[in-house]
C-alpha cells in the first residue's frame, strides 16, 4: 500500500455561525480542538505527513489568525506535521497578516494560507500590498502559498488565476480544490493548469472537493500530455472534507503505479517535507 501524505487539512474549532440566514451551527463535526486529538487522527489514519493550518469559514478573520499558534504548536510537537499559517488579503487585516508573516520564520512552517471567502479579491488594488507581502515572504523563505478555489465570485479560478500569472514564476502556488467545482475543474483540466505548467509556472493542485469525473479526467490528461504528474497532491481538507472518500477516489483515478505514488506521497514529500 502506498504511504499517504495529506497536503491540506485544518486544526481548530470555530464558533457556531448562522450560515445562510439559518440558526447557528457547527457543520465541521470532525474539527479538532487540540494537538492531541489531531495526532490521534493521524495515528488512526496512518498518515505519515500532514500540512496543517487554521480552520476557517466563519466571517471572523481574528478567529483563524488566533489559530496560527495552534497550527505551529502541532508542527513543533509532532515530526509528521508541517504548519500552514492563516493570512488575509484584506486591508483591515494588514496588522494581523504582518504578525503571521513574522511567524513564517519558524522552521516548521511550510505554507501561507490565503482565501477570498472572507473578503478581498486578487484584482482589488486595496489588497495588493497584503498580497505582495504574502507572496514576498513565501519567495524569501521558500514557502508555498495555498489559495482556496470555488466557482464564482472572488474565489473563481478566473480571479485566483491572476495570482498564478502574477507570482508563480518564482513562488509555488497550490490551488486547493482543483478549481472548486464544475466550472473550475473544466477550466483547469481543459487546459489552463497544463498551460501554466508548460509556461514554467510553479503551480500545484489537489483533488479535495472534486466532482467525481474530475480526478479521472485529470489523471487521463496527465498521461495524454506527459506533464503534471509532479503537480497534483492528495489532500483531505478535514474537517470540511471526507478523508476516506477523497482517498478512495484519488486512488481509483491515479492507480497504484508511478502516478499514484507521486500524488499520494512523493509530491508532498518533495514540496513539504
């Protein structure tokens, strides 16, 4: 059995929130509050390496910034864990982002996490100073920038792709969720992802949240084009993803040969170990 490395998962419990004008809820039922709970999960799974970053999703950026310390604590407590730090493009979060970037000097840090779900956009000039600082720190310290993708609005690959064009010549950009939905999958797998690779962009992705057809198509396009096998990683996105389901689908798509070994183990080993 191929050893599994998890390139994107979260730690921390969020406050209940009234999503979509409903009652306050905690949908992320497997969220882990302590390092001990996370380590127990890794033990049970047999996960050999995990990139762990703050949980997020409620419209309170300060909650996720506060969890940077927990992600770093986890990485310092367990040799299997690498830390990702929460950052923000929003101008009102500039001071908190600057503090997160100071923590990026810690040797256990491998990732700076960025999402537009809580506000801001790649094309907003008010976000440019924070984005330049985030990617500049990643460049200086050899870190990877994780960017959430989902269809529509500011997380759409049409928007997030601007970051690839602007920064990925010399900064590794990990597009979480393979574009995040039908339109994103088709835009990326249908050409854009491979065009970026061919152009020398340091772009990566994972198949968490991917619709059923997408991992199969991605694997087929990698084989057909002869590039991209070193740019795809397994990620559970726990507690928002389903680790067991994600793993079954990616194993079925990638097989147990060279591609399977790369996406389940080798690529994360190269990028994050």
